[in-house]
């Protein structure tokens, strides 16, 4: 494994700094949402909450969305839409994941 250089290390963004990393964003269609809560249980980041039979995202700074999209295919009503994935500043090295699409699980 190659060691990381000091200059590379210096440009790695801090996940908890909003100036360097912004979380993903999920949009819930309230007309389609049945309030079943399956998406809340499936979310690995605990970014979704169920209140009064409506799903919404947690407030900023609390269990923020990591943009995985696991909530979209598991929603039986199709009410979830991944609007934005995680975004980082600096020279963060990632493998290009392409457009926002359904994850590995498909119906």
C-alpha cells in the first residue's frame, strides 16, 4: 500500500466541516408516502425520521445523509428521490460513481 504524501494528506476534507463536505439530500413526495417507515429502518446513516406518519430528513448536523440511495428502491410507494450525493472540496480522490441511480438492489 502506498503511503499518502503530506500534500495529499493536507487536502483530504474533514467530514464534519460544512465548508469542506456537504451531505446528500433526499426528497420525499408527501402525496406518495404512506408513512410505513421502511425507508427509515433501511437508512444506514439514520438520516430519516418518521413523524406523524410522514418521513422527513433529520435537521442539519444530526445524522446527515451519505447519499447512498438505499431508501429509494426499498420504498414500496416510490416516494423517495435522491436529489444530491455527498460532495467534497479539495483534492479528494474517489472512484467516479456516475449519476444518481438506484443502488445495486433493483426490482
